[in-house]
């Protein structure tokens, strides 16, 4: 239709995340490969350096929004929290419309401290005008292992445990499987 411009292509995503340490990421990669074979999945496991748990998604944009980056950095700098442990002990596929379902590693009791930290960061983001509603009620911490058309029911697995010592602001180049860390904040007692 004349007079309507096409929506700009979204090329950049900003989010806060935690990443497993290198040995834990390698263990997650081994688990992903094992479960892929066990369940007969066709999807390839993510690259080891991409395994993460998203804390807060700040949006998808056409180009990197420096104003959002600066505001997010300002909020993150106010967060004070001690290191904590994460334990993920369940796998399942998230149900999505159509195929390409995320097959993920989740936790039960082992994500209580993580969920509390996510709320602390959310409150800091809210104070600077980011993050929408202050309380994100539907937070489901997980590590995506791979994407596949199969729908795998939840089942227990050997726990993957690591100590979270920092959180990261990530710039993701959409469609290019590239995550660029923009800033890191250590957790300290």
C-alpha cells in the first residue's frame, strides 16, 4: 500500500545473562550431544560459548541502541549480590507452534537463588525505566541445548551445577548466532 513504510528489519537484541564457566559449558555440550542421540533428535547442539541463562530480555532493534545500552549499564551498576549456585536437573522441549522447538536444561530447587537474583536485576532495570512490569511473573530459567521439531516430555537428568560469579549485558546479532558481551559485573559478598 502506498504511504506505508515497511517495518525496519530487526538486527540486534540486548539481554542480560549468566554464562556457565568453561568446564561447565563443556559438560553441557556433552550432555546435549548425549541427549540428542538418546532422543533421536536431528537439531545440532548450540556452540559451547552460546550456552547461557537469560535474565532479562531488553528488546530487539534495528541497529544497536546506545541509549538502551547506557541505561542498562547504569542499572546493572547498582546491583549488589553475592555469588550463588545454579543447579539444572531436568530436560524438556518447550512447546511452540510448529517445529523448531527449544530443547532445554532446567532446574527445580536449584534455581531459587537465580530467580531471586533475576528479580533484583529486574527491580534495578525498572528504576531506570527499562524492563516493563517490575515483577516478571513468568520467569523460566533454562539453558537451550538445541532446536528440534520433536516434542520431548520433561524428565530428570544428572544435575549440572556451577557457581555464578558475574552477569553480562549481551548484544546478539540476530540471525547470525553471534553474542557479543558489552559489559560484565562481578558478584561479590
